[in-house]
C-alpha cells in the first residue's frame, strides 16, 4: 500500500512538472493559439460546408478560409501601415529639403495660415539672425536623425513580432480546422467530467467567441458609419478614406475609431477651419467614442444569451486585465464560470426530479429559469451535437 501511495505521489508530481513545462513552451505563443482557437470555432461551420462542396478536400477548404483571413485582415492593415510610414518619411524629407534649399522662411511660407501666424509670432519673440536660425534648425534635424533611426528600428522590431505571432496563428488555425474535431473528441474521451459536459463547455466557448467577434466587427462598422457622417458634415477631404481607417482602428481597442476623428479635426484646424475642427472633436468624443460602449454589449448579448450587465462588465474587465485579447478572454472566462455553475446546479446540486411532481425543482410544473445564467447552446443531454463535438469513444 505504501508503495502504491508513493507511486501515485511521484506520478502526480510528474504530471504537475509536465504541466509547468508545457506552460513554458506554450507561453510565447499563447495569444496566437488562443486567437486561432477562437477563429477555428467561429469558422468551423463555414469550413464544414465548404468541405462538403469541395467533395471532402478538408485541407483545401481550410486553406481557402485561412487565405480569406489574410485578405480580410492582414493586407488592409499592412497597406495602412505602409501608407503611414511612407507619408511620414516623405514629410521628413520635404522639411529637410525645403530648409536646405529655401531656408526657414521658405518652410514657414509653405505652412497653413494659422500655423504660419503662430510660428511668426514665436520667431518675433526669439530674435535670431536668419543664418543662425537656419544653422540651428539644420543642426536639430541632423541631431534627431539617430533618435528617428532608433524609433524606426523599434517599430520594425514590433512589426516583426506581430508578423511572427500572426503567422503562428494562421498555421494553428489551419490545423485546428482540419483536425479540430479529432482534438475535441480526444478531450471528451480523456476528460474526467461526465459524458457530454466537456462538449457543452466547448460549445459555450464557441457561442461566446462567435458573438464577441461578430459584435466587434459590427460595432466597428457602426463607428465607421458614424465617423463618415461627421466627416461629410464637416466636409473633410477624402472622407471615405478616413472612414475606412476608422473601421480598422475600431477593431483595435487600444486605439479606437475616435482617434481618427480627432486626427481629422486637427487637420481641419491647421488648414484654417476651426469650427469644423471643433465639431469633429465633439462628434468624435460623444458619438463615435461612446457608441462602442453601447452597441457592442447589445450585440454581444444576443449571441451570448447573458444579461447585458454581465456582458458589459466582462468586456471592460477583460480589456483592463488582459489588454486587447481581453475583449475575447473576459467574456469567455465569465461564460466558463456560468457554464460550470449551470452544470453543477443541473447535474449535482438538484435532486433527481420526479415526473409529475410540481414541488420538485426542475420537475414538471416548474417553469423557473435563471434570468442571468441561461445556456447559449444545446444542453448536454440533447442528442443533437455541434459540429465541433463529435461522439467520443466509449470508455471501458
């Protein structure tokens, strides 16, 4: 008996050690794998239909979906980044060339009216000779070259890290689509939970993931439309371009669509339209900035089948605790907790209902349903299963 207990303790220690080592291996790619799992659950229905249309060519169907993700998300973001880098580089080159050819007066002459007036007033308070001013400005431009180079290097390094994580996510997405059903079946077969409980939790995760992703894209569209209305009212040049940028920025919680409206307001102010700039500041702060906190919880609530307050605080709490990925992780954690409470209440916490006994909780005649904890998927006892939950092998 002592030998058996010692063996169990050693084996338990080995399991804990393996989990720690596995966490260390997965940690650098945890966000990539998490996003891949969310996208796999979201697109699994489309993958199944596409596989049937392609006569069982699962790899081809997964490749089409991965290619669609690249075209829909990565290429516009890469084009926007390239556009910003190019414009900033051209602006710096223009300033440097203008100062070298025409001096400071030539550069000031090319500024918009409000900016030129402010610069002229500043130069009047700082009496410097023209040659001395030109030399000082050129020295400043030259001295900042190293700082600019370091900043560009940092941006390139960050971009490289994001690109690496994105590639890993796409690779994981491909294999989760092609082999996800086998993985889910294996999890259900080795899970110590009762039959069907693991599948119910996974279906809950899938429903929440779809709801959050759909609500995020829809909210970004609403914010872009609101921003476009403001751009048209203020007569901002290239309104459609700014609205498109606002849509993609709305998908990044740390940035948001309101920042695009504020940038457009700054451009309008410096181009001599102060009232239009003031309108855009108010519009971007009140309308575009706050619509995210109203529309996203309402849309996510419909797909998650949870109380609106729970959805709202799950989104904000996840964002505060985990950053951008918290917009998905927060609702998933809450859904996981509520699913466990619901399963425990149904399978362990209630006595077995007797048919026809209205006094027994859950028996016939009991129409009570929790207003907060409501299942967003089919119960585990149902014979109908989601595509990601194949029937596990029988245990012996």
